[in-house]
C-alpha cells in the first residue's frame, strides 16, 4: 500500500560492464514523471517519486489501467506525453493543474501514456525481495501484448545494443539508458540502479545572475548564472548554471559587479513587460510552476563567456541546470550561437515502445525515413 518510495539510480559514465555487476539488464531512460501504480480491481492510485498523489491529473491513464493491467498489482514506471513521435516533458508538466475542467480538457487534447519497467507486487505475491531477473520475467508474463496507452519497456542484456539505444533513442526524446543488476532486489529510495545520461558542452554568454536564497545584504551570495545564446542577432535565454560552493558564490557576485547594468540597457530589457508565463520562458516572469518565488535577476553586460556541460535540450533551452566547466576568455560572446548544439537524429517513439509506428514509415534499419 502507498506510500512507497521508488528505487533510484546513480549516474555513471558510459555503458557499464555487466561482468562487473553480476549481469545487467539495460532499458531506455524515459523522460517523464516517475510513477508507482497501485491497482486493486477498479481502484487505481498513482503516486510520484516523492509519494505525492498523481491520480487526479491523469484520468485517461487510470481508465486505461483498469482495462489493461492485471487485476491486482503494484508497478514502477513512468508517465509520459508524446507529441507526434517524440516525448515532450514540457507538455507533460501542463497536466498538473488544479482545475478539474482543464485536467479533463488536457486528458483529451494531450493524452498521457504509462510505461512499466518494474514489478513490486502481483496478486497476493510481493516481488520486492526477488532478484530483478525474476521480477522482469513475471512482469513480461503479466503485461504481454500491451499496445498503449500502457506499455512494457524494452530491455536487453547486450551492452552493445544498449550503446546503440543510447545514441538512437535520444531522437525520440529519451534521456539515456538505465542499467539494473539482474540479481538485485527492489530497494525503495536506494540508488541501486545505474543511469547513463547524455552530456554535452556549449560555450554560452553570461547575461545575468540571481542571488542565492541565503544571500544577505551583509554577505551577498550568487545563486545561479543566467545564460544566453545568440540567434538572428538577438541574445536568447537558454538556461541557468548553478551548484557553486558558498565561497565561490561570494567571489562570483563580487567579480560580476562591474558588469551590472540597468535593465533598460540590457538585451532582455523588453522582457520587463511580461507578467505571466510566455513562450520564451524568459527570466523574471511568473508561471504556475514558480508562483510565489522571486524570479527577479540582476542584468549583466553580456561580455563574458563560459563553457557549460548540459544533457539535452527542451525546445530552445537546456532541459536541466547546466554545470559550469570553465571561463572562455578567448571567445567572442556574439559568436556563441545555437549552431554549436548537437541535434539528435529523429527517431520513432513507437519503435522504442515496441509497437507499430504511427508516424512516417521507415525503410532502413537505423530508422531513417
């Protein structure tokens, strides 16, 4: 019974050697909402990674689970929304809304799906103390033949195939690869799994900063750097970089003071007029995700360039917080554009899910139209 915390993963670089872990099962890393499913007949409860209820936000998924899943089960998996043949995390976020009317409208307009990747219980049997190889076999038997909106994730024990998935599946919006030791039990809130995520670097312009939540007038501390890239001659907001030590936060905010400019003299000065969320998700604007937070920022003359590491893009922005790597004093800010960013090769989501594609057909083995 809920609440149950899901098993977690720790990051590793590169596809690990199965022999060093007693055998591994690899699967795609889905970019959605982690979700535990508790089903007993028509009673279905969905909970998030931090055990908060998700049931009311996904009525169409709950209805599908009543039809497609075993009578009594507890599953670990991921909720996702696909637009065309690609996962869209930002569209999935819109599904968390307080108004029932909007929830129902979005359930019809942008229906979600669920992909299962682990089994905690089936019928009267608990599987948490059984090795993953046994859990996976039981999961395959229980979910055989699913074709959506509930799915069973693909797996492989071949590291070469996992390496191929890591590259190919990103074009469908996936986040990397997860590896699970075949002999490991299900351990809630323990980092037993291994995750291999994409990491790239880019040279970006430092366009402003926000103060840290512990910053005071007596001891100002930098919280995050606001980053930009040029497109068609205009500096666009692309994300933030953070995760500095306290000492470095104090040094950085002092170092940046000579570059502080009034907002009206900054390339983003026109954004001051925005009071609500907008397509560019520009700094200083509010949305339902940031209600009550101070999103004001200190504009900086865009003279500095840094190199950051990032995993992948969401639209025209970094999906997650970028990690500072080094200063690029040799780089001209105006030369920092979007063309330096990697573009994943397009890939059909239906193929990842193991069902017939609903989009353009493909003629080659690598998924090229």
